[in-house]
C-alpha cells in the first residue's frame, strides 16, 4: 500500500492507496472516507483473546476495521481522534507503540500486547504496549507534533511518559523521579519520567492526552459543582 499524509502537522489525514484486493487494518472509528467499492469489515484481529488483550491492556479498541479495495483498487482516509501529526513506519523489525497511538497498518502486520514491566506501569501510562511485527507499514498518530529521536549506543534521553508514541525494542528504559527528593519532584509537576538508552528510535508527541483531560476536568462547569 502507498500512504500519503495530508494536512500535517496539526490535523493530519493519512490516505492509503490500495491495489485491487489489497487490505489495510485500522483502529475502530479511524476511517474518515473511502473510494467507492471499498469493503469494510469489523473483526477481532487474532481472535477473542488477542482482541481483549489489545483492548483491555493495550488501550486500543476491541475490534479492528479491515478495509479491502475492489478489483480496480481504491483508497482509504484515516485520521485520529485528537488533533496532531501522523507518521508512517516501514517495519524493518518489531516496534512498540504506546496506548492509543496505533492508527492503521498493512494487512501483513501483526499486533499483539506486550508487558513493559512494572517500571512502565509506575510511569503513569500503563504497563502494556502494542507490539507490531511482520512486514509492511504501520501508521501512528499523536496529539500535537511528532518528533523522532535517534539514539546511538550509550546515548540517552529523558521523557515524560505521556509524550512517548513508539520506540524500538532495541532501546532500554527505566522509570524514575524527575529530580532528586520528593518535594522537588512534586513542585516540578512532572512526577515520574522514562529514561531511554540507545541504540534505537524513540518517537515523541508534543502534547499529552492526560494533560488535556486534567485541564478539562478543572475548566468544565460540572467539575466545580
């Protein structure tokens, strides 16, 4: 499949062009539009158990939408729920995707849920990742702008866990307080952070859904009732 990104970086839409009979799998609700004749089918990729794992533990929908082009080919537009950028990753090996950031992928890409360990659980984003393997393209979305940090062996970067979109399994990470001492950590407003060490890629987003939810909670009238 061929992917063209439009309206980036603030309101990105990915147009997936498919050959006859080719299919793309998308997060439930991500389809924006299709050309005529595209078949749309919602199903649990990998069966009930994998679907439940991906939904309950990985933060994605229970059902995955499979869109198949007719014999003459076609296209599918997919977009994310929050405003932001979209990136296409060509799989040369497995990649881990954070909760809510998987948007779509080639039919040859397998999605599973992988336990990231208690160190990630205490980072505030849950202990599980979507683990993508196989061959083809993976489309990830983010809230805000998307950056890629390429880490050399021994090089490290410190990130708030809510800003992590995806990362190579070759990277190592630990979760720790943002600064020494409990009071300094509380006053910083950052809590716990994740420190990644190379080699490998880390994809980041410039905004976090959790921050949006926190702001809405204090701003909406019902929160002050």
